[in-house]
C-alpha cells in the first residue's frame, strides 16, 4: 500500500471513529423546567388495558396478548401470554420502586433480557417520572425533561408550547437507547404503543383491544 493510501486510510478511520462517537444530544440547550407543563404532560403510565402485542428481537418474533393492570394498591402488573394462554412473562412494578418477576418462560429467563424488558416497561408506565423533575433542555424544536437513572437519563419530550407529549426516551450521556411512542387521545390508555431500541435490533409493538 502506498504511503498516500495509508494516510488516507488512517484519516478515514479517524473520521469514522469521530462520527461514531458524536453525541446525539450535543446541540441541546439547558432551559428552565416549566413546572406547569410538567404537571400537565408528565407521563403517569398506562392504566388497565389489553393489547395485541409483538416483540421482534434480533430476528426472532413473539406475539400474543399483553395485559397492563393497575392493582388496588396502585402497583402495576404486566402479563404477556400467547393466544393459547401460555404466560411468557408476568412482572409486577410496585409503588416503592421495587420490581418482582412473578413468572417468566425459560427462553426469557436471563438477567440481561429481564433487565431490558424491565426498563422498557418502566418507561412505558412512566415510573421514572414519579421523581421530582429539575432539568430540561431544548433541542431540535422539542423540550426534553430528564430524570437521572444511574448511568442513563429518562426523558419525556414535549412540543415547546407544551401542547402534546412527543415520546419518552432513555439515553446515555451521548446517545439515545430506547424510545417509547404513544398514539391516541387518552395517553392513560393509548390506542397503540411502540418501543424501539437503537443499540440493538428490538421493537415492541402494542395495539389496544377495545372491550
């Protein structure tokens, strides 16, 4: 390889590394949190609802029925079964922030899988946003309200005029990892929900069953 080719290769690799490390949140600007907007838009989670549901993860597809149920003590259960009634998972999210695995099939009974699904459902249920929200940023015409989660931050994202909730998001200091989008007029029982991962190939889709 000629010297100029080697120099070009080194430059290209350095450029790719720089692009790969660029922060998706680099253009955001800190703003004062709008407490009225927080109280109006803060996600409080899905109430008792049934959804047809699929999970596509790294080339595998699981589908069935998912029940989100608010219990008398205000804890929430998430139960995912197939059409024959076999339970894939049964998780409980308690009001004190604790989490219980009531049941899970062998194929999903791995620490990393359970932790990933736990974070997904916590974001969907608005659990991170029960805390006091003291930070906000403006980026690309949207307002990000953030709550620290160890090495990550959970956001709910609104329009600048606080007219609507755009989505929820979980990200590291540099990049987004998960988004949760809700559709429908009643966000406590949305018509459909999509959970999308950005660090690996995984999507969860839910469509409400009218009863």
